[in-house]
C-alpha cells in the first residue's frame, strides 16, 4: 500500500443514517447508526454494566453476518465488556475472548454464561441468603473500616475513604464475601459478582457520568443491600433469555484473562477477529475500574501500579522515570516522525506523552503480529478506531498509523469507511479543552 493510500480519511459527502452498515460499504463513505432501534443497542445484558467507550453491538453484528464459513471461530483480543462475544454467541459462532483486565473477563464470562431455568428460579432465594449473610458481617466490617481511614484494609486501597462511606464499603465487601461463600456454580457466581460490580459506583461518591474519576459531593448514595438484589434479578432474567438464544444457536465460548500480546490460542485457529482496541491516552480503564477491582478482590492494592503498565495505551499517570530516561524506540517507521515532533518540544509533558504514544503503537503492532499468528489464511480482522488524537498540540493520525501497524505485521487492507458517532455524549474522551473530540471512527477490515 502506498503512502498516499494511507492519508487520513475525510468526510466531504453527506453522512448516511442507517440502522446497520451495508453489507458492502462504499470506500471512504461515512455512516451513522442513528437509525438503529434502541432495543437493538441494549439487547440482553449489553447495558448491564457500565464500561468506558463501549463497542456498540451493531458493529460486531455487521462483521459477523459477513462471515460466510460456518462453523467459524471469532476472536476479540480486547473483549472489554463482551459485546463481540455476546453477538457471536447469538449467531452460533465459537467465541473466543481475552482481556488484560480481570474485571473485563469477569463481565464477559457472565454475559456468556448459559444459565438454566433452575439457576434463575433459585436465584431469588439465594440472593436473600447472600444479603442475610453479608448483613451479619457488615457491622463488624463497618467498625473496622472506621478505624482504618487512609489505610489499605480488607483488599481496599488506602484512598477508599475518599469515595465511600465506611458503611457502604463494608456492605459491598460483605456482599462479595457472601457470594464467594454461598455460590458454588461458577456461571452463577460470575453473574452475581458482575451484578455486584455494576452497583459499586452508585454506592460511592464517584461521578458515574464521567470517564475520568471525579468526586460528586451532592450525589445520593445507593444502599448496597437494596441495590444488589435488584441488579442481580434483572441480570439473571436477561441472561436466561440470552442463554436460550445461545442454546438454540449452539454457541460456545472461551474467555480468558490474557494479553493481546500473548494470545492463549493455537496458531491458525481463528477465522475472524472483531474488536475495538484501546484508545490512546484517552481512557484510563484501570482508574475507571479501580474500586471494582479492589471490592471484588480481583486485584490487590500493592499490585495496582504494575497492573496499570500492562495495558496497551498506558496513560501518562503510569509512566515511570525510567521509561522516559531515554528516547523511546518505535517499531513502526510511520510513527517515528510523530515521536520526533513530541520529543522535540522538550517539555516534561511532551516527553511523557512521547513514551505513551510509542508504547501504544508498539503494542498495537505486537498485537497484530499475534492476531496474524492465530488467524487462518484468508481470515479477516475487523476493528474500529478513532480517526485521530490531539496530543500536545499535534493531531496524531491514529487510524493511519494503526493501518501501518497492521500492514507491517503482514495484513492487507481490504475495506475502510467512517462511522459517525450518533451519541457523542457516550464517548466522553476529551480530557481538556485542547484534547479535541472524536466525531468519526474508522472501520478497518484487514485480510490475512
């Protein structure tokens, strides 16, 4: 592919409003999914747990319907809250998913659970039992937390008291312990823990309308013992309906906690990859989910900083002095001029972000190499990524550089067009007045 073919896409033609992308989209065209019905967006458990910059189901659904061979294996190496896996299951594919985040893996496994009517009918009794057991422990935990302000305690980071009242934090921890004590069925446990995770922010002073962590002093705090049974009952009811769809479609799932840089799947075992990769220096997934990880016992506070650095798209908060002691080395030639431009600004912020940008594109290249390894000859890799990012006054052509990463890894560009965001409020990625918006995303289809 020549350099001229990789220039940033622009949208000069009218945006076409559709309910789903056309089977064969026009190259370079812009489509908005504003015509989609609300039910098609929130189907099943898609909205059961908030997750930053979610992958809307219409995109993987479109990509899945274009796969001709059946049975087929579909992989999402950045599975997040499980959108691709759920849609693949509904259509009868073998769905593989992995993520570096243990919370993402928990949520995806819960949404891919195949429950029986017995699981759901017994849940009401079981949920009351869980609350009763948690209630017996919560007062003691509350007293201990009141004496532990500003300290790590019961798996919580020492900053827990900045965001939670002692009683609320105690009840959340007690609910998690009661679930682990009471529920032996792994699928039911995953669903229960995901339901608990879904209420954690509502039981805190964390502003739920912001991706960046913000304190909301005027917020009405939800009561865990009231919110949890309601959230779980709703989740189990919806998951049972999904389970019927999975069974009828003969779906199967394999979701693992793993990095996209080291996929736990066999060489040439995947027919298609469908994913939405991390955003560069825009969404801090670890901070967004910090207290979910601690309350659920998925990560201990001493390991948090190291865990943050495992992500592709590490944010500047996690950069160490050793990381920026020398100029970062790019694996992709097209990225180097942008690192030169950032490094040339000679400011601490630009130096930090030069590392962040390099780490992101090096990581994405390595993830493409792994995807190329596990994909069968003739397989397709469909992804959606923001067109550009504004960093230290520079407009980084993110989608162009992602293309370069994929091509260097061995893929060929098959199709590309634009997705105009219908609901920009759901994509609160702007961190400052100079950060810019992401009005368009690029849909890229690569071929092995």
